[in-house]
C-alpha cells in the first residue's frame, strides 16, 4: 500500500519526505498532554527546496537552471585582428614620418583623413602624421584643414568623401 509520501517521489520529494516524516513521527508518538502541547515545525512546501538546488521544473518539463549572463563583445574578432595589425603598422609609419603635418613638432599620432571604418583603418594612403596639438587643430578647424596638403593629400578629406577609400 502506498502512502501519500510515496506519491512525491519526483524532484523535491526527498526534502518533502524528510520534513513530513518528522511530523508523522511526532503524531504517532504517545498522545499525552505534554506531547500535544509541544510545538511542531510546520513542514515547508516541496518546491521551497528547489530554489536551493538552482531551479525547478519548466512548463515543458525540463529543469530550470539560472544561466550566467553572456558577455557582449566590445569589438568583433575580425576588428580586433585589424587593430593588432594597425598597432604595428602605426609604429612603423610614425618611425618613417617624424614631423607633424600641421605644426613643426614631432609626430605622435596618426590622423586618418578619410576615417577608420572597415578597411580604411589599415589603408596607409590616407594616414597623416600629426602631433596631439595638430590633431586637435584639425578637429577644431575643419575648413582650413581641407586646404592643407601633406604629400599631395589633403589633411582632411572633402565633404562627401568621408568613409570612402577611393578618391
């Protein structure tokens, strides 16, 4: 003959059996006045123990498991590879071109006259060696920067050419 404890043999059944068996044992003991006055702990519902196990049952019958949130990449793997190549090429470019295209200062940075999007990051035809002061001047004075030439290349591209690799 099955007892009602045998019916709860699924997940959480063990916790349910243990908590309810304590209560049954107390009820089966002698029914003296002292034991009747004793406070018994109310057993917890079987699903309470499931939270400690890391989940329960999903509506489709599978186990619920809390997943770690997935980290979002700041850049794609292809872009990261491009940036590794760019760092090496940039150092070689600055070693060859030591003077700023705007001021008579040593060059520290590479200005991308047509942008850095996609293949333009590695396209050395549009790189301009600049100092940090020269780079700030180009950003503040765009119209005048379009008039300055360095090795036959405008320091800043004409309007409408931004992001395009072909002249």
